[in-house]
C-alpha cells in the first residue's frame, strides 16, 4: 500500500509540472466554499452490503489554494446501527476529517480560466471517528480514521459558482473497526480490542465504503468571480512594445496644448498671443492643480489678460460647454485675487477635434 501511494504521488508531481497554470494572486478568503452531502455507507467485509446500509449526512467547508490543490474540513453523522449492535441513540457515530483535495482535470489538462462543466477530483486525509454510547452502556469510543475518495463534479450556475458531486470513498478506522455480530474478536459494540494486530494499518477488514452526493457553493472572490482568474503573462518584447506605445501617446498628448492654441488663437490679436500661459485640468474637473497655480503665479500683478478655456471631446456638447466656462471662471478668479486685470474669461467648449482640458491665458 505504501509503495502504491508513493508511485501515485510521484505521478501527480510529474503531471503537475507539465500542467502548471499561473493565476492571479488571491486574498486570504478567496476561493472558499461550503457544502452539504449525504448518502449511505457499509462495512467492506463480513456481511452483505445491501443489508447493512448506514445513512449519513455531513457538512464540508474548504478552500481551493490553487486550481489543482485545496484543503477541506468535513464532518459526517451516521444514523443507523446496522450492522453493529444498537447504541439506542439517533446518531450512532461521527467522523470528522481534514482532507486534501485534488482536481485531476486541472492537474492533467490545465486550468483554462473557468471550471469545466464536468471535472474529476480526489480527496484524501485523516480524521477522528467517535462512536456515541448510551450512558448505561459504557464509554464512547474514539478512533483515528483515514479517508480516500473520488469526486465526480458537475459545475453549474451563471458564474459556475455551484457544484454538484458524487463521491465514492473508503474510510479506514485505525485501532479497531466496527465488525459484525458473532465475530469473536469484536466487542459488543463492534470494535476490535486495542491489542488487535490490525491497528494503525490500512486493512480492508478495518474499512467501510461510502457513497455520497453533495452540493457546494463557492463564495465570491474580491474580484467578483467565484473561481480562479488566469494571469495574463507577457514576455519582454510585449512589455517593450507597450512601453513604446505609452511613450508615443505621451508625446501626442504633449503636442495637444500647442494644437489647441493654434485653434483658438484666431480669437485674439496676434500681439496678445505672443505671451501665453497654459494650465491643464483633470478630466471632468475645473479645480486648479498645484502646477496650474504655479504657472498662473508667473503673471505679473496689473497685467491685462484674456482667458479662453476648452474641454476634451468626451461627454455631451452641453456638459463640455459648462465645464469650459467653469474652468475659465476659476482661472479668472485666481488671477483677479492676485491683482491681475481680467478683461475677458470665456469657455469655448470643444474646439474642432483637437481641443483638450486647458485654459489659455493671453497676457497683453
């Protein structure tokens, strides 16, 4: 059994290296989920399976750490005493496990950005089994357990936020396992004595088979998705090309004020246009920035000026006209407070196709 697990782990590592998918970094509480499940279980040996079915129901809470690997905590309650001696309680036993989860579909075929409609997964982990006893019958029984299973998963919902799964699994009970009535090496409650040679071993006689179905809801992540987002990786050539595009756009933007001046300079005398101060605004704003105030401070007290403000092509014509007028007004007010004589302050809206978020101050 140990050799089998070793070979299986080596195969998984080899497959994961060839199917790595880079996803965007997630927050601590991203990719969390909660689900409920239920089904039947039966002891693997010593009796007829169909005559000793034990119904159960459980809760599973987990987190997918990567599209391949995850962790989950699961707890199931078992209601029937079959095939064991009755404990005269509604819930005979509970098994709580810490499980490692493995998405085999993503491991071998890669994660494409959204879960597939059907995926195959696996679970494996260790747990704590507890058999309840009626007070008159003696002490409760605690055992270490180990579970391994396959998950046949069906993802659905508008954002694949829901998952339905069917899970056949085997759970081993160490230090004794429920047996059938009439077996001499089992006590009245179906557990082998702690001196059993099978304790601490993966033994089919110390195991039960379980077939459950469950529904899982995957909580929303910080980016609004319910699953991992694939990172958009770029090589150095792509980065260099993007940087060049950004620099070209910056150069074009630097030319815009000069083009705007050419468009509106016809509104004033050429003598006035010889000395201009240009200030810029944030998109949709008319407030002066620190750099704009510094530029206006260069206009000497007592100078006569004419202010023409414009807007960028975004937005409606009516909005841009009001915005340009507001920009002209705020510049005129700032200059007036410094002792500059403002002969005219006009908002021109968008001038042609080259107008931008500017106010041009013509100093006479």
